[in-house]
C-alpha cells in the first residue's frame, strides 16, 4: 500500500487497530448504534474513495498483471505532457516513456520513434483502455493518425 493511502487508512481508528494487528476483523463486536454510525461514516464520499483506493492497491499487490500499454503510430511532435493529459482520464499514470532515435549516424537522430509506453498505476486501467468490448485492440485518432493501443508484454 502506498504511504499516502496507508496514512489515510491509519486516520480511521478501526483501520489503525487492524493494520497495527491490535485486533482482527472477527474480534470486533458492534452495537447497533456503532454499526449505524460506522455505516454512515463509511458512506461519505471521501471514505468510499479511500476504500476503493485501498482495494485497488491490495489487488495490485496480489496480482502480476501488466500495467503498461504501448501507443503506436503517434504523431512525431507529441509530448509527455500531452500523453499524460490524454491518458490520465482513463486512470492514474505512473510514468510515460517516449523512445527517441539515439544513433548520431541516423537521419532520424533525436526524433521520437513514433510509439510510447504508458504505465498505469492500476492494471485494470491498462486492460480497460487496450481492449474494446469485442476483444479487438483499441484505437485513437490523434492529429489525423490512427493510434493503436496494445497491452505490453511486460511492464516498462
């Protein structure tokens, strides 16, 4: 679990005791008033988001799913910031790599190779964006180019 999520979870006294192994889930006796108060508290939007984030983090830790997609046929002038703003609508991004031609003898020296690796924080975001409902690779149109989105074979 990331430290910021852990800090948020530790703010809840019950989660604090569970995380610090002071109590187990099965050791918690609730009165009906406590149960109602807890249910009211847990329904608050920030608590719902916290629970979702914790569940996603736990799922991420328990799986070996690839989190990286490859965007192919990108416009040659696209920047990391443009890719970030485009893809962060699908989920939080860990980092983006745009490979460049580094051979000084090549006529393409210093230009991007036309593809990028986008690593999402959560594997399900990478899966959701790369496959449409009929299990075919997804596509985007950028600067009149058809950009193909594929799940990477391994994380970059």
